[in-house]
C-alpha cells in the first residue's frame, strides 16, 4: 500500500450523507446570499496557536512517520503551534465548525457551501495569502469556494473520479460511462460504484451528455424530473452492481481477484492497484467526470485568525503543497509545487497543470434548493433528498 493511499483513508468517507441543504436565500447567480461577513483586512500579531480540522494526511507533523512532516517548520517559522482534529466525514467538519473552537477547516465541496450559507465560514482576503497568486487559475473563484466572485477559501488540491477497468476482462477498452450504466452490461455482477449519495451526480452527468432533452446543465443542480431520471438510471444499474465501495482497500482487492472488473476510482487507487499487479487501467470518459477539490476555509469565529492565515499560506506554499499532494495522492493547487515533488512525473500523472483536462471534471458541490445552474424560477432537489434516494437505490 502506498503512502498516498494510507493518507487517503478518510477520503472514502468524504461525502457521507448530509442531513440538510442550504439555509440561504436566492441570489442573482442562482445560489444564495450568505450572511454579510467581511474578510480580514490585514494581518496582526500571530496568536501562538491555531486549531485546525482536516482530512487525514493533510496536516502531518512527523508523529506517524518522521519523514512526513510539514508542520514542524511552520511552527518554527511562525510561532503558531498546530492542533489538529482529524475528521472522518464532511458532516463532522460542519458540526465541528459550528462549535467555534476551530480556526480553519479543509472542507470538501459538499460541506463548503453549507459553511458559507450558515455563516460559519468567513470570506478570505487572498491578498493576505501571498502564495495564492501561484494557485492554478482553474481552482480560483469556483462554485464550491466562492459566492458571486467573493472567495471563501484557499484551494488545497484536486482529483477526478475515473473509470477503472480490468484490461483482460473489459475489451475493447471503454471510453464512456456506458460501461457502468448500460443495462445490458456483459459484466453483470462485476460493476462497482462509489458508495455515496453524491454518486447520483455521476448518473446525472451521463444523462447530461446522452439525454440532452432532460436539459441538465449542472449535475449538482437537478430539478425533480432530472433528479428522478438520474435515480431511475441508478436503480437500473443496481442490478449489475457487485459491490458499492467506500473502502479503497476493498476496491483494490476486488479488482485483483476479478470480483470487480469496471467502475469508478481515483488516480491514487489506480496507481496502488497497478503496483499490486492488478491488470487495470483508467480513463477519463468522453462524457467527462465528477471530481473533488478541497478548500481551506477560515472560521467566522476564529480565535486565532492570524495564525490561520499563516497556515493557509504555508500549506499552499510550493514545497509544503508538493509534499501533501504527493503523500495524499492528488494534484497540488500551487503551480510551483510540481518542480518540487520527489516523484518526477507526479504532476503529469495527476494532470496538475492540464486545465483542459479539468474543464471536463465537475467538482463535488453541495446540491441546494436554489439551482446552481442559474435557473431562477425552478427549485432544485437538495442534498437531504439525495440521501433519501440513495437508500432506495441500493435497496
């Protein structure tokens, strides 16, 4: 098992069910207007500590492996002692942020909009984060980390949900998600899918490309008719599913044994499976794919905001960002990090600088009642309904 895969333990739980949608109000962008909070104008004296909420592998201090440490130098240079709460799910992150005990969080797209709408996350002043200038343009001011052009976080990294297949069992090599959604699949019982309500977006993305009459523009902005079509597709797919995976180790094992031959995966899983001699390859299908991007967000109640800003700048600095991206298994957010990874082709493998590639990826974003695709007179299905539907889909 690779280091990156060890660090990815928590990612499998990234998008476990969220119980509510947004509490905000409609905006001109079709999203919502968050509370009127202001970004910090300037940095003051550091407070001596910072309390973080993070995914496993994002704030390594050498305690698990002396060679894996991007915290100690930060503490020495800033005087800010780091305390980290490792969260297992986005729900847990949202709950912890509401407590007011933490200064910053590495939120994923299914949590970020909730934190913004509830007023638990404050806008960020990117001028106070010098390394922000080197963040890939494709990660700035996106639906999951900004509202109406106001940034609410500092991008950490990104990854795509790929189509992985057994090269000996699946021929010719697939180039479409039809490989997992075709009712007449030749691989009945050996198809695998990601076990999360957000997987409904994968079905919506496929329908967006194959059934344009549905009018889907954004796989996270589905009206009732569009949502019902995606759910129906997944119910039909269920007959071909051998296993829904949330544990990456089980997915690797299933592909090695032949119990699974085609399904969704992350690049880090593909790498690990190949390292263990599984006959697999992966492709970004012609319809595109869903994906994930994490964002460091500062608490509106931060007791140590200056140290929090120092941390956000540090973790996206070239060397630290290279270290965490390589350890976790993702594309770094800082363009200068690619020259500093220990594995020479890391950024090429993870398509770090390939913006045309990322334009095909629809990053996880919290579905809210106010349609994210800009429709003003239509209500979209909130994530709480996605959670309910997922239970029905799996049966």
